[in-house]
C-alpha cells in the first residue's frame, strides 16, 4: 500500500518531469532555431575561414539542440523523437527566444545576435552544470565548453567590427539597436523556472542577468559601441508568441516531413 | 612557405637551366617536386590552373548541396550535410593554399573565378531539385571525385599530393553518406524510389562528363601525364567509375539511363553509350543550367563581405602593428 | 576527371604574374602548426588567411582541428619564416651522408655481447 507522502512525492516528481520537459524543450528550440539561421551563412561568409567557423558554430548548436530534444522526448514520455519535436510542432508550440529567430541581416547583425546569445548561453550552461538532474548537468558540461569558444569568437569579431572602419562601426551599432529589445526576454523568470530552480533542477534566468550585463557592457565599451537607451522590451517567445519570421523559417525547415509524412530518410 | 613562395616567381625559362636536369631527375625517381625547386614555367602554369580549378570546384560545390541544408528531412541528415559542406570549404582552402605555394594569391584566384577566367567543375552547374539529388551528389559526384583524387595523391607536386591525402581521408564519409541516402530512398515508399530514380536519371551523364573529353580529344593530357600531374587517362578513369558504380545501381534497384550499357565479358568491363558532347561543351562554355547563378552567388558573398575584411584589416593595422 | 575543366580552343591563359602586393584584401598568410598529442612536437599542418593572430588562431582551430587532430596550436605569419634555398640543398644536406660513423649501424658488435 502506498502511503500518502509517497504519493505526494511521486506526484511531485511527475510535476517536475513535465516542467523539466517544457524547460528542456525551450532551450532545445533556442539552439535549433539559431542553428538553422546560422547555417544560412554557409557559402556566403566574408571569407572561406569564416565560412568554416560559422558552420562549426551552427553544428555545435544543432548538436546541442538534438541532445536536448532527445531528452525532452524522454521526459515527455509520449515517444516523440527529436524529429517529431522539431518537424511536427507548429509556430505556437515553439518556445524559443525571439532573439534567435531574427533574420541574419548583414555580418554585423549576425555577430551581435550571436554575441548576445553566446554570453547568455555561457552563463546559463555554467549554472546548469550544477543541476540536480544528471542528464541536464551532463549536457551542460558539454555545452559550456562550446559556448565559451563561441563567445570568444563573436567577442573577437565584435571588437574588430566596432573598432574597424567607420562603416563597420555604423553597421554594428545599427545591429545592436535593432536587437537590444530582444535581450530582456532571456532573463524573464516564469513559474516553471521558479519551481525548477527551487528543486535544484534549473536556474532562475533573472539571476543570470547581472553577470551577463557586466560581461556584455565591458565588451561593448571596448568595441566603442553604445547600448541603446530604449527600454522597450519585446518578449513572448517562451509562450509561443513569436515575430513573423519564425513561421516562414519553420515552413522551410519542416517541409519535407510535412510533405512526406511517416517516411524514413 | 615564405621564401619558397617568393622563389617560384623567378621565371627564367630556358632548356639549359641547371634546375631542369634536377627537375627531370625528380620526376624520373618518383620524388615530389616542392615549391622551392626549379620547375618549367609550363609545369607551374598547368598546376596553378588545375589546383585553382579544383579549389574553385570545392567552393562552388558548396552551393548545390547548401541548397538543401535548411530543408534536410531529419536533424541527423541536416548535421551530416552541414559537416559535409563545411568540409568542402576546408578542402577549397587546403587547395588554395597549395596553389599559393606556386606564387599566386588566393585573392587573385578568386578574382579570376569571378571574371570567368578560371573555371570549376561543370558538374556543379546542375541544380539540386530534390532530396535525392543530395544522395546522388554524394554517391556519384563524390564517387567520381574520389576516383580522381586517389590518383592525385600520387601527383608529382608535393603540396598538391599532400593536400589530396588529407582531402581523401576526410572525404571517405562523403560518398558513403550519399549512398546511404539513396539506399534509404530505394527501400522507402514508391514516391521515394521515384525520387531516387529521377535523381540518378539527371546526375548519371553529368557524372560521366566529370572525367573530361576522350583521351583522343584531350590535348593537354599527354603533357600532364609526362609531368606526372595526371597519372591515369580520362577514359580509363571513366571506365573505372562505370565498372564500380553500375553494380551499386543494380543493388539499389535503379536503372542507369543508358540503353547501351551492358557487361562485356571479353573486355571485362561495362560498355556504355556516348556522352552528349554538345551538352558537355555548352556547360563548359558557361551555358549550363546554373553557371550564371553559381558565379552570381559567389560574387555576391565576396562583395558583401568586403567591408568585413576591410574592418578586420583596419583593426589589425591599428592594434597589432600589422599593416593592412 | 581532373576537376580541371577542359580548355576551350579560344581560351587564353590568364595573366598570373603577381600584381604588386600579395595581400589584396589586406589579410596575411599564416602557417599553422599542430601538436597532435601531448609529448609530440608541433607539426606543420597547412596555411590560412587572417588579419591578426587571434583570428588566425581561431581559424586554425576551425579549419585544421575539426576531427580532433590536436591539443595545441601555433600560428606564424608566413613572412616571418626564413627557409633554406632549394639551390643550396646539396651543399647543406649532402655532406652528412659522408659521416656514416654517426649512425649506430656503422659499428659491429659481437653477437655474444648484450645490452649494447
């Protein structure tokens, strides 16, 4: 016979599992969508070396997305594979940050987007290395190494673009102004975040913000770039309220599976 | 390296040059010629032309496959395809480096490509119209390339041969992943098999064209063979490819689009039909299905990136004392 | 196939003489050296283009260590390397073959003597 407290614990665990599913899925979506965006640079980069570098980063992000999707599928317990989750969810079911779905724009736009994201990922995975969930901590241990390198790469470029020529400075400043409004969303703390952080499984995004701000401000300052004064923050990605860019991107990404469902490739 | 690169710009060509005997001796002894060695001007020019075209082929070749990265049917296929296209950028880079040891810069080669003065393999002037085309490129185009590249690991010019060793090693997965795509399609639905057959139908003949004109029409082949840049003739390589590939098509249950194809027990080889040489030359002359699009894409990327390259040079000049 | 497109009858040879600067886009040529494993020397792996050392290092990592080829990298501007001249090869390296006594196989050791 099951005691009342055991039932409560098991309910608790079940609740955590479902929360963790949504949490892991949101982070999977961030990486999947940015990988898809970044891969658009392949064969279009400013030089061959950078083509290879961007493809490397896209591959890292895709690899991370796949691990997270796979784990999300296990947590959900409905037998959905990484491809089921990637290809058969609609725009409203994707919970990625709005930042990562923004179009590539020019090289400055992509590098600013990447830098803002890399700085966030570095802080996030560093914290998640300490997650009480062994699988998530394992993924974090791998992700943090990649994220640090990505941050070094985007930071290196930001400095060169910010302090390169008048044109590169202008383009980079413009990119920062276009993207800054999407950064606050990274640190919004939902009920899910709070509960998972309370259980030692996740982290409260708000806690990552001060460190992130100090880090990016330092680099922007070194690069001679001004953080916009505009306090308007656009959010909604975590609850499936996206910009118009995501739908078109998914239409392309999911087309094969939707056109020929149920086949092996 | 540094001094080797500048040394080869010396272009005193005379039959009596003291380096000539040494050059001939190196070839005879199957030793590699290195960039700092004296070499006939024709040898240098032939190599620059060939290595640059090979490099351009790798880089332009990123486009037809890159066309399917965003639409790859599964995330695993997407990852494999991205890694493969990225490898091609790497291979282009290794080859540009090999050509640079001959006293030409990458910028110069890129300019010649953009101006249509240096070409790339015609195969990349065909479009990728379905997922099966990604399979066909790996299976047939990389298959044909490997046949050729294995030969080039024995090329007499050291940097080219070394580059080829590295490329062959890295490319070993390329052909396999292509064949695996085809195999999966052929074991799938009727629609998928149709996709695979359509792909083979469009890629078979262009793949055979990759080996170039008949030996009897290949005016520069003899000299390249004598210089040991090229080790096997076009027709021999093509035959080797057909003999290798037809049984694979049979295994897949696909029909090779050549009514004259049949095993010839006397020769111990497959007999096959004649290539449409009018199409072949039309594509070489720039009138293939995708010639203009490929170059336009490449030029756009290069010119769009100009301000980035300039910014990085300006930064380096100011912060590291290196002059741009 | 040679990846080289057959030459058209009317196709001219492009002028391959270097036009002044070798760095049209302003980026230097770098040589990359990789230490494959701890305990081994750095070995020349190839070259690449980069505007400065940091980007050269990152590109070297991305271009030449995609398959776990190394644990440490050096990048050196190609122009900083001084190399021997091929024409001097005979005078630099042939004389060593006159000194076989530098090689252990030069010496005969009686079969019954061990550890030598």
